[in-house]
């Protein structure tokens, strides 16, 4: 039951995140990438703090603050800067590199070790990313892609260490503290880059930002943190691949990003990679499958 609830939380979080890249792109019509980071986390932190208010004092510690500043603040500064110079579908699909980096960091820190089949799944997902990137177009650039990939490395490192930060903690309280640290670390960068943001010229980017701060930040980050409490870092990292699938589709449908054979093949490869890296194939046997079928269909 605990694993199932964790999986559901991670799936919902990944699906919502898939639309967040598009919302970030729209929000950049008003705010620059640095101010988007400051205000996104600055607006979401109080909401989560209210939810987890009884556990805030316990969650307030150096490790949580540093993880939030680096894993959320610096990560989003890099990601938003990358989104300004690449396409929505490219930015979303590059997130598919998260699982393999999470597995590498976890193994390096001695937190766990992925199975051989899972590593194959990570490789297949990465191959899918290469296929999608091969399509090009839609305002994509190598510089933007590199910045997004750098943000992916930072994000993967946070996913690897987050389960230990969440142990015996309230997910909302921890996330609120981390969001506050992320907003503060991004504030000097935003001020130095061009002063205070200008008043919005139209309502569209403002609506996109509000949706990003609340629906695209509070809900998925909280659900993801909740899900991480009930599963391994490697499993949580693999589920992040739901985000690039949804994000790429949003880019193709809503932003007119080019879609062709390479993008389709790459997306299918990402799906296959998710299946290979999350399904416990080592526990599945023909006898076990037969027993499950008999129990389900009441075969004689």
C-alpha cells in the first residue's frame, strides 16, 4: 500500500511537471529567468509552510536549507536560463537524463544500487533523448540544451539525497524550507541581472505564472516529496521521465514544436526505459505470472 501510494504521488507530480515547462515559457513573457525563480518559490513557500506549520521548526536545519538552495534555487536558475534559449519539447525531454544521474549519484554515495535491467532502462531512455534532440527546430539551441542539462544534474543530486532529508519529517514543511532557501539564493542574482521586474504588459504571462507557482510548484513538489518518503531514490528518479513525455507533447501541440519520426521514436524509447527501470523484473517469473492470471480470471 505504501509503495502504491508513493507511486501514485510520483506519477501525478511528473504529469503536472510536464506542463510546468510550458508555463515557465509563458511566464518568461513577463519575468526574466532569474526573477521567475525567485517569485515562483517565494510564492509557493508560504503555502506549503501553512500546510506544514506544525513541523516547520523541526524541518529548519542546515542540511535542508543547503539542499533547497542548490537543488531548487540554482537548479531553476539554470533551467529557466536554458528554457529561454531552447524549445519546450527539448527542455522537457532532456529531463529524461535524471534517472541515470540519480542512479550514479546514489551508487557513488553508497545509498543504493540499481539492477542490471534498470541500467538498461536508463540507457534506453537516454537514447530516446538523443533521438528527440536530433530532430532540432522549434527554437532549440545547443547552449540552451546544455543549461537545461546542467539543471538536470543538480536536480538529480537532490533526488538522490532527499529521502534521507525527509526521514521522520513532514514533506510539506521540508519543501517549504527548501523553497524559501531557493528563493533567497536566487534573489541576489535577480537583482544583479537587471533590477526589479517591470509591470506586465498583458495578463497572459501573469496567469501563467500564478498557475506555475501554485499548480505547477506547490502541488507536484509536495507530492514528489511525499512519494520519495515511500520509495527509493532510483525509483523516484525513474518516474521523473513522465515529465519529459508530457512536456514534449505540450510543446508539440501547444507551441508547434516540430515533431517527426525521431521525436516519436525517442518518446517511445523513454516509455520503454521507464518500464525497464521501474518494474521489478527480477521478481517476475512465469510461475508467478501464471498464479496471478489464475487468481484474476479464476482459471481451472
